[in-house]
C-alpha cells in the first residue's frame, strides 16, 4: 500500500499487488488477505483485522506516532486481543545483533536484497535529513554518511 506517486516504484521492486491508499481503503474492500504486515502503525487494529482472512495472519511491526505510550499501543492491543480471535496476531520487535547484521549484509552484497535509497546526506546535514524523514514522504531509506 502506498500513495499514487509511489505505485510504479513499489511495482518496480517486486510487489505483486499495489493498493493506492489515496484511491481506495484496503480495510473497506471485500478482498481479504492471508497475511497483512503493518509497518506504519497508523491504522486501528479493527481495520487491520478486517483486511485479514478469518484464519489469516496479522503482523504488527510498526508503532505509530507519539512520544511515550502511543508507539506501543497497537502492539499491546494486538497481544491483548490475540487469544480471543481465530486470526493469528503477531507483534514483531527486531533485535539488532551482530549475526542479524552479518546476514543482512550478506543478502545485500549478494544482490538478493537491494536497498531502496531515497537520499544521502552528510553528517553535518543530519538536521535536514531528520526533517525530511519527519515530513513522511521519503521514498526509501535516508542515509547519513560519516
């Protein structure tokens, strides 16, 4: 799911299906999915579950906005609701370990994973880079070079 300006970009990196969220609401469509992975956290648990088949899986990997509790609210709701529904509800917290970074590095070096880089900034431009990311329109990763 992406905005209109990113539809072709998302297709170009291998998406089988792309939903333009400015034109249609995936949670209100009749189609249901086997798996939904939410990496943004800006939809309600109800909306996300509505898009998942009755025995499908919802993976919550994003937290949403806010400074303290709100980033964890969706993950906490997922944990609380999970025992009472047929769908598989999962929260994901990644662990940054040496092994994980080595695996990721190997995938990038082999070409199996190609990072999508939007912009690169120098270390002295970090405030500009952060402001750009906070606008919410980055079309890939924003890199700070040291």
